[in-house]
């Protein structure tokens, strides 16, 4: 009997030992399970969570930077091609509604988006403060209109406007910064000639006493320099036109003898007035002026982008060059160059 109990106790002890051994081996499993989760945890650390945020901020600043660089490279310039409606000095009945339309060409490097024409000064004629300019690609033309109402009284009326970009900055139109609408109501004022809305008179009498000289060599040299610049830009050569040259010479004579430097003549005439007086009828024209020698003139224009754009205008075909020197004037020698297309 004692042997039986001894054997029984011995069996219990052995069984207890087996359970204990079994329980001691189970802790080995959890470390294996935990270890198996480490690769994805490390992978998450190896592929940093900073990557997506870093990619986004890195790209975002670059896009605006490129846009602003592009905007900075945009240079605004325009030319007034023609008056589509209501040419200068059109007779309009009192209180009559009318629409004035101008045709512009975008001579800049970028598309016109959000551009406007804005009333600047003169006779408002019920003009809005501004009117939108349709989106216009570089080198394209666009018609811009504004609705107006003729004043209720007789007279000659002029409204001055500006072309502005989306930032409100004035866009140069050739060598000018403004353009206009000119009408005559009732008897108004009757210009004797031209389309500039001014009375064109005879040249001041003191021109006959002006001691001036001309220089055909300077005229030819400047003509050659301009065509060389156009050839360098792969543009067609200009043709020297006698009528345009007569208009240019007359204005240089006026400036030299009356001691001023402006596109408006001493008699109030404007560029187209002088072209018409010389027999060249067009709405597609531009004028640049300068002082000094032919090389001086080229340097002055090359250093001023709107003027240089006129020299390199791909749409100009004819040119007239005038030069007059007066030792008693402020600047000595005066150049006038008129560009046009029939």
C-alpha cells in the first residue's frame, strides 16, 4: 500500500513537472509574434511619413514661382491700328447714343487677360469708368468698344482714354500712353484738314526766318540702320516712301525751328493730320522722333522698348525719314520717322 501511494505521488510530481515545462516553453511564442510585427513597423519608419508632406510643399512653391517668373517676363506694348467706328471729327447729333470702337494690336509677349480701357480726362460723354478688353493673344488684334452719348450742346468734344493691364498699369501705345474719341456736335468747330480734331493752320511765320539745314546723308544712314536692325531680327526691309518722308521732314522742320520735341505739331496737328496733308491716307501708322546723329537716334530707340518695337514692327511696310538741323535750337538736329502700311 505504501508503495502504491509513493508511486501515485511520484506520478503527480512528474505530471506537474510536464505542465510546468510546457508553460515555460509558451513564452517563446510571444517574442516570435512581436518580432514578426517589426518589419512593417520599421518599414513605416524607413519610408518616412514626411515624404508626402515634403512632396506637396516642394511642388506648391515651385508652381507659383514659375508663374511669377512668367508674369515678370511679360512686357506690355500695343499699337492703335485704326478707328473702327466714329473717326475723329464725326458729326453726331445732340444727345445721340453712339458706340466708339478702336482696333488694337497686342505687341507684348503675353496674352491680355483682365485688361481694360479706362476714361482718363476730357469730355466724358457718359463714358463708364472702364470697359473690358476681350482676351487677346500676343500679336493678335482686338476690337474694344465703349458706349457714349453726345453732349446736349454744340461744340467739339474729346474724351481721353488709357489701356490698362490687369494690375491697373498703363499699357504704352507706341510712344503714347493715351488715345481718344473726338466728335463734333451741331456746328461745332470745323477743322480745315486732317482727322486729329484740331484746326490745322499754316506753319508759324517765323519758320521763314529759321536758319536750318538738311542732311540727305543722315536720312539715308538712318534708313539703312533701321533696315539692318530689321534684317538682324529676320524681318522684311522697309520701303522709303516719298509721301511719308515729306510728312516726316515737315515735322522735323517744325520742331527744329520752333524749338520743341513732341509728336504734336506747333499748330496742334497730329501724326495722321501730317500724313494726310502729304497724301498718305492710312489708319495704320506710327511715329518716332529723336535728336542727334543717326547712331544717336538708334541708341535712343534701342534703349526704350516701346520705340524699339516700332522699329521692329513686322506689320510696317513703308517708312519716311526727315532730318532738320538748327544751331539755335535746344537739341540741334531733329529726326522724325513715320512708319505706315497702306
